[in-house]
C-alpha cells in the first residue's frame, strides 16, 4: 500500500505531465495562417533580386502566437521623380486581427531615385495574446511619393 507521501508525489507528477502535454498541444495547435495582398503606387515589387517574379501577395505561412514571419521584397521605383516610400495596411480580415499583429519593415527612409531598386524586409509580428483568429488576410500598401 502506497504511503501518503508516495500518493502525493504521484499526484504532483501527474499534474506536471498533464501541464506539459497541454502546453505542447497548445503550442502546436494555436498557430495562425494568413496572406497579405499587395497594393503598389509608384513602385513594383519582386520576390527575386533579378526582378523577374512580380509579387501581388505575400503568404506569411503559419505563425505561432508570439512569433513572427519575414519576407524580403525588391522594390523598383516606377516614379519619374525622386520619392520616399511609405507602408500601411488596411482591410484586415477578420478586423480583430489588426489588434494582435504588427507589420514593420527595415526601410531607412532614404530617397529612392527613378528606376532604383531597394531591398526591404517586411516583418509581421503576432502577439502572444492573440485570440479569435485562425486565418487572416489584409492589404499591404506601399507607396512611392515625392
């Protein structure tokens, strides 16, 4: 017959194992998948440095809560004057997704000359507190303006 301490030790071990299993299941199942449609004004976007593959959308892949996904774009100015780039988002689906996600880039703000190509990395970060979102989509607007 097990002693009281042995029963207590087994109960604690059971709770620890349960917590580990629940945590692992949550980590591997609480992942979201999404895309970003690209709208361009004054620039073209490419996925390769040779500028042969134009980009109309970004597949962010599957991102865990608290994680991030990065995409490299090659932006070529189609403007006839020197310009600066801006980045914005709109049309989030579902709308609540924008409360849990942040899109940034590493563009340094320097002027882009007509025909010049600039490499940028877009980073989509997902809050560890995200809820109510499994799949998402949103529009990414990149504008070149003088």
